[in-house]
């Protein structure tokens, strides 16, 4: 009987109840934040979604959920008005903002790039002396991978203030050529379409031996000179790191065919 009374007194203790509800609501906040983050990542990765799959969007949603959860705990469990806390933060916001100018500038720059669609993961860009493929846009910086495979961290504020160049896709192979007028079995000049088909077949076989071809090849003729017919072969391979090898293979194939 004494044990039951002790347990009842322990359970009805205001401090114990506050700790209990703090743990329950805190755990619920963590679960909701994780579920929302996973659902949002799945939504952002869908092809029909217009927004880029940047972590900054997920982090903002997660932060909002944490703020709401903390407000419920502070107001509902401990009885402190969150309005007074937000008012105090608003008064001190000017002083805080002066000390975190760089952080705020990076955050605003990241939001602008994300929601205005200036850059997104997968874009091949050049910023000043740095260039590479965008990996992620966070609340503070943008991560890109350069052609050598190195990871480059660029503050969002730098990108918003620097001229940005959207380069061709990193997996794009472009090979200029100049070939003579090919002859068929009857020693007659092949038509332009036949020459294009021959070059496409060579390029597909040569590049495909290095990395699977995901788009193309396409042949664009530009001019006829004393050296022959000039143009460009354009295609995309699966592995961006093998673009140079694919271009080399195509050049070797055309040179061997002309020999």
C-alpha cells in the first residue's frame, strides 16, 4: 500500500509530469521532423517537381517543425508565453543580425538560388576560377565537384555576387571533325545523310566502349573546305569522368576509318 502511494505521489509530482511531457513531445517532434524530411526528399526527387532537391529546403522545414515543437513544450508544459520570447528575440534581432551578417547573407543567397531556380544539383557551373557540378545547396554554402573529382565549398553569398556561367553538361562529349567525301562500293560520293549515319555508327561504337551512351550521337555539319566536310559530333555518356576518354576514342575511330 505504501509503495502504491509512493508511486502515485511520484507520478503526480509536477516536476515529474513536466519531464514526462517534455520527453514525449520532444520525441514526437523528432519523429515528425524525420518523417517530414524523408517525405520532402522523396517529393523533391520526383521528376515532376519544379523545385531542386537541395538540402536547404529540407533544413528549413525541419527547423520550422523544431520551433513549433519547442513552442508547444515551453508554452504547454512549462507555462511560459512564447509570444514574450519571440518579442524579446525581435528586439534583440538587430544586434544579433549585425553579428551574423555573413550567415544571413549566405542563407538569403541560398534561398534565392533555390526558389528562383538559378542553380540546382547536377548543374555544371563556373564561378570565378572554380567550376564543376553542383552537388548540394545548403543554408550556408554550395558544394560542387570539379573535373578532378575534388570537392569545392563556395559560400552562397559569393555565388550571388559573382558572375555565374552555366556550362554544358559535364557528361557531354563534343568532337569537331573534318572528313573527306566518302565513296561507296561503286566509288560514288556518299550523300550527306549517309556520311552522317557512318559517323554516328563509329561514334556510338567508340564512345560506348568507354561508357554507355545516354543521348545521341548527333552530327552537325558546318562547312565544306579543301580539307573535306567539317562538323561536330555531339553525344552524352553515363560517366562524366570518362568524357575525355570517349572523345579520344571517337577521334581515333574516325582517323582509323580515314586511313
